[in-house]
């Protein structure tokens, strides 16, 4: 195989952008050969905008059974991600899925089991992992050079969305259609990065406000408190209702404070560990000596195209993926834990009670209301990190 023949399932906002990149041959080792969408309007878009040799199908099954593809990219509503991934595995197709891995961890765990039984490449579209700032931050935290984690705070509220955005699709911002709000749609990237950089917490307490800033039934404002196995703590705050928003990630280690904001990674490095200083200093108001410096984080921020290029390289040459598909369950566990904690009104411990989460989610799906006056507008997502 010299090139990976790609099929894209779901050609709405993100799916259509991926199609453009492939059609314009911007992904080394990858060729767009087929697309599928149940909506006629999107298939008409494909006829008008994609090369004539790209085959267009009404269903995912028809595309996967066509023989036109070696791999598929899944860009459908969230509940379908695991189902379609498993269908691909069982046909011997390589699979890359848009985030999130799914809506609830029980389904994703079953998907991961099917992936392990197959002999195919499975990846997730965690394009934020290509950002050199986050890669460097992870390296510094995981190395242990600056001591153990003490605290992590992430305010990620630059996800502002209008009511028009939520009115654009009948599946958007509903429990039955999307399975969640800002945690499941916009924040899978940050929740993935949080666990990728700092590891998984042991306990989560969250307050998820549903329809606080918009006429929707899912959460659009979240504050969560995390406790880690070593006693470190964290706060995660997100919203689609703040304008202007903030994106500031702080990580406190025993011998350094790291701050990622406005495209820079800054570090306050102490001469001695804060833990040592605390118990050896003879002065009550003294602080550890140190200095702020900007951390050099070289490398290309290749984003979505970089994830796709790595996927093709893994299939063709056994290269390394940006994010293995099986890793998607970690950030989803955080999302599920935040929802469950908010619904129950108390902290939840990890490992998550998956059956209880699914039971609570099912209650909300049964009460989910069908949306009326849907605009059907497809917003251009090129250059953005959330759909």
C-alpha cells in the first residue's frame, strides 16, 4: 500500500473541513476516496465541492462495504462514534474518530475491547496534543525534575457560542442527541490534556449548570474540583457563555510553577523545593527564591492535519500516533465523573461507577425534548478546535 484510501463518515462542519484538506492533498500518504452522510444537503455539498472521483454514499455501512476505502474518519454525532468504530474494526478497516471517544465510558470500554481484538490502527482526533506548548508542559511535569504535582488550575472559557450555534442542529445540546454540552463537545481536548499532563484524579466534585446562558437542556457552565492520589488538588472551569473568555492553565510543582496562556509557557523555577523551604526557613513571611523565564517549546503545531498524517504513517510504515484511540476513555471518564457528581450532588470516586452513570444519563435521554425551528446551518470550523 502506497497511500491510504480514506472515507469520511459525516460531512458536516468538521467532516467537511477534513474532506477539503484531503482533497487538496495536504495530508501526506492519504487520499480521499469516499464520503457518507444521511443528509441529502451534505451529499449535494460533496458533489459540488469534492473531486468527481470521490464516491458519495448515503450510509456508513454502504461506504464501509464499498471496497473504496482502507480507513475511515468518523465525524458524526457523539453517540455513533463507538458504534461506527466497531463496525470499521469488524470489516478490517483502520479507524480515526473525531472527539469525544463516545458519550459514556461503558460503551467506549467495549469499543476499546473490539479494537484490541482487531489488527487495525485506531486513533483519536486529539489535535491539541500537537501543540508544542502542551507537549513541553507534559514533558516537564512527567519528568519529575521539578518535583511532584501540588495543584493544577485550568480556566478554559474561550468557547463562547451563540444561541444560533445551538439552534443549528436538532442533535445539538440535547441529552438524547449529543449526550452533553460544553464538557462533551468543546472540552474533550482539555480533559484529554489534563489527564495526559497531570494524570487521572482519584475524586471529582463538580457543579454543572444546565442551560444557564442559553436555551438548551445540557450544561454550558461548569466548575469542578479534583483530588489526586498524591494529595494534589485541581480546579477545572469552563463555559460557552463567557465573552471574552480565558484560557489559562497553571500547574504547581514542588520546585516550579508553570503557566500556559496567550501562546506562551512561563516558568517560575525555585532555587530549592517549596516543601524543603517551608520547613527549613526561619522567617514566617519569606518565600522561596526564584525567577520567571519563558520556556522554549520548539516544534510544529500541526493540529488536525498532523494527527491525520501520523495516522497515515502508522498504517503505511508503523509510525507513532498522536493519540491512540484507546486513550479517549480517560478524558471521557473525567467528563462522566463531572456530570455524575453534579447530578448526585456529591463527590464521586474513580474508577467511575459506569452502570450508575449510564442509568442517570438514560433518565435524561428519556426526558430529552425534540428541538423545533432548527436552522440547519453548517458553520465553518476551519481553524478552530471545537465543533
